[in-house]
């Protein structure tokens, strides 16, 4: 048995080039008199000359155990990682021009543990079976945001519109989704509330129904989190004489996916007349009062589009056969076939819960690296097959 301990610091300066300088666009036009367009230049981005790198400080302790005369090895690690001077895009008030400015603000804390178990299950002249199991669990929390309680995120969605779906909040884990609670549809028998200012009902039967406060205003809050907290992998290598087989399973759990693609498909039916989702066949009508809203604009970020993202994946499967002493000049020749991403087990209705986010547009800000799990049309993890030959001389 051996004990380990470590401490270290590392910096991160992952920001766009020239972020310290203000920028302008030279191809702007504006009609100052409302009629005649005049070409010119206009401010395009804020500079921050005070930017510096993030600083991450990590402390970890671990233990290594060897069992059964080397037949099994166990490693346990616990770590506490704190990142200060976070590089974040902070919204600028509209009265000052709006947009975002990159600043060093805040602190985030990550605590977790890692376990690795490596074992030789069978070892004889003809057959060998080696196995490795890994397990990781992590919890994170925003400790400080430079004096503010939260920072609003921003994304360019599938339809090209700006969406405010995420928040970075003090005391909460990173990756929070922001929206309201979907409660189905308003039925013809419901007592639909009346708007106090207009005197009209706030909805009609068939409209999406959301959680309201006592004044009949939508209640917004955290509706999910796109950052996983648990990861595991199970790798097995089996050899029988000249045959070898490798199988790798991986799993991720403890996170949600905000399926914005589904939101655009089913939430835009009143505008784009799209009819692309199977569940729309059973949408609300006066003779079929279901919990699927009638055709119309129902794009509000809500729990309607939040799904569990947990999955198990067969990441790799490979089979090979090795010929020894083929000719005098060749030590061995190996033929193999392999496949990646062969099987995905998940309740998520989209293509792939692991590949969901894409970068925000250049002028959107949005802190894309803090908003995992928002599916705005990222390309899914591909399934690949390969065959090959290895030759040893």
C-alpha cells in the first residue's frame, strides 16, 4: 500500500485574441435622418486591459493498494479544486450599449473522487482476461461572482434567435437551466385566469400551461442542470491463443439535456407551420384534450423540453487475430476489425445526450463552456467501423 498527496496551481488564458482591446466594425451604415443611409464605423466589442488568467489550485490525496499478489490493483483519489478569477462574459447594461464584456470575476469549487480497479481475472497458457473499472464523482458550486448573484447566459438557437436558457448562480452548480415549469395544456373545463390589466383571459383552451404566481405571472427558476456528476468506464481485454478481443463500456449520469431542437420543432407550429414531431399527431383539439399544446408559438424555455441525459455507451469493440513468424523478415501480422459507438442506451429522445452544445455566436457571449447540455443542433457522436493490418518487423 502507498499513500500519495499533491498540491498544484495552473493558469488558463482561454479567451479570444485581442479581447483586451476594444474593436470596431468598418462596414456599418446608419440613416441619421431616417432616409439617407450613411456608411461609417461603429463600436463592435468592448476591450478589457485588466484581463489576466484564471488560476486553478488543486489539492489531492490518494492511496494505492495491491491485492492477490498483484492480481488486482486499486487506486483511490480525492481532490479539491478551486478556480479563481474566472474568465466569464458579463452582460453590459443596455444603457451603456449592451452586449458582453469578458472579465475576471468569481470563484468555483470542485470536489470529487476517482476510483480505479485493475485486475487479472484469468491468466493461463491459453486464455487471459484483464479488466479495468473506473468510477468518478464530482460536485461543483459557484462560490462568488464578483459581487453579483447571477450572470445570464445567451445562445444562438437552431432558428437563429437569441435564447436565454442558462444562468450562472452563486451557491448553485455550474450548468443550470433557466425556465418555467410546464404543466400540460389549458382544458376547456379549466378556470383560466384573467389578466388584471386587460381583463382578458391569459390563455385559451389548448394553449401551453405553465406555473404561475399569485398575480398570474410566469414563475421562472432552475429547471435542470446539464453538467454530469458521475462517470464510469469498464474495459475488458480477452486473449485466447492468437485471438484478442477488447470491449469498452462507458457511462455518464446525473445530468439533464435541454432539447432546444425539439422546442423549435414543436413550439413553432403556429409560425412556420412545421409538423415534424410525432407527438404532434396527438396534440390538443376540442375533441381530444391532451397535454400536447395545440398548434401555436410555445417556445418558452420550460421543463417541457428538459430530459434526463444519463446514458451507457458501447464505445469500442475490436477483434483481432495475430499470425506469428509469417516469414523470416516479419515477426507477426495482425488482422483486426473494430467499431466505435456501436450501442447507446438512453432515455433521451434526441440523437446523442453527450454531444449537445455548440459554441455561441461570436456576438452572443453566453459563456458556452459553462452551459453544457443545451442541444442546439450539435452533430452527434458518429458510429465508425474499421478494418486493418498491423505488421511487426
